[in-house]
């Protein structure tokens, strides 16, 4: 089985009784839970660091190793241990990524005002199309203004505004 064939999160789903886990979690003290999560996070970070050390020791990126030493590295770990390390790496990485994303949510961009219709600014569209023409892709042909409108709406608005200021 290859690394890309693995699915994170599905390995243990059959073993857990989610209802019992939910009941347990509703009775757990919040400070205790926060402390427990902090301890687990620290332990996982330590595991990650030690996995990096192991990779440096036996991996192809081993620093200062001769070619012979790199060839012998394959015998240092058996297949079961390799599978275990791959599984642990996936679980730890997924946990760290999800924790980071939960604690650092992406900032929301300001909502764009109601989107205008492409046909609302015919004068600009004609100007832009005269400037850049039509783009052909096989049997299809699209005016430059329509492409700009549909691919980068904010750029379309900026160019339209700039055109209106220059003309008007």
C-alpha cells in the first residue's frame, strides 16, 4: 500500500463508539480537557521531532553518510516498523494541521458588493475588446472583456473604474 492510498481518519472509526465518546466528553471538565490537549500536543510535537531525527539517521537525506552507509540503511528498519512510522506520520501531521487551522482560522475577505452583470458596462467592454481583441481556443472564441469579467472580477472592476475616470 502506498502513502497516497491511505485515508486519514478512517483507520480507527470502526473501533470507536461515538455516542459513548460524546457522553464522556460532555462530562469532562473544560480545564482538564484543555490541559490534556496541551499535553498530547506537546507529546505529538516531540514524536514529530524524533521522527525527523530518525529520518536524518536512516533516510536518504542523511547528512555526512557515505554511499555504502546509505545502502545499508534499508536493513535498519523492518517493514512493520516502516508501516507504523508512515501511519504515525500521517496521523500526527493531520492532527497538527487541523489544530493549527482551528486555532488560526483563515481571515474572511470583505464581501464584494452585489456583482454587476457583464452587460452593465458595454462602453468599457467595447473599449477593452478593441484593445485586446478576441481569444480563440479551437472552435471557441471569447472577447477579452468577458474573459476578464469571468476570470478576475476585481481586476475587471478596477479596469472599468480606471476607464471611466480616464474617459469621464
